[in-house]
């Protein structure tokens, strides 16, 4: 079994107003990832997630594609220590 990891992801492009956060939440829930997703004031979307490294890598692959109406231009990934601070995956505002 893989060790739990944490990741912070910032996604840039046309990622607000196109259902991106709901897309991320659905993918994360399907993968069993915990964390949160929120819009940032600069137009990007920020994701904090925790889970097995391989599952988080699957989340990152999906985020790079995004929902149909989105246009992902950049995905910044920062691996962070697992903290166990999330119980579910939430949409933050």
C-alpha cells in the first residue's frame, strides 16, 4: 500500500465559470481523495488534496485536462507532507 501524500495544485487558464471546481470535486470523490478546491482572486483555481501518491497523480492527470468548457494553460504541482487535515473533499469559497 502506498504512503499517504499531500499536494497543492494551482491551475491557470480559463478555469473559473466553467464548472472546473465541480469537475475537480467529482474526480476527487471518485478517486477517494480528501481535500478542497477553491477559486483564487487571480482567476486561477487552487486544489489541496491528500491521499495515496498514485491516486493524487491520477487527480493531477485529470486536472491537466479539465472539463470540456475549460482551457487549462498551466498546472503548478507542489508535493507537501501528509497532514490528515481533511475528512472529505469540499468546495471552498
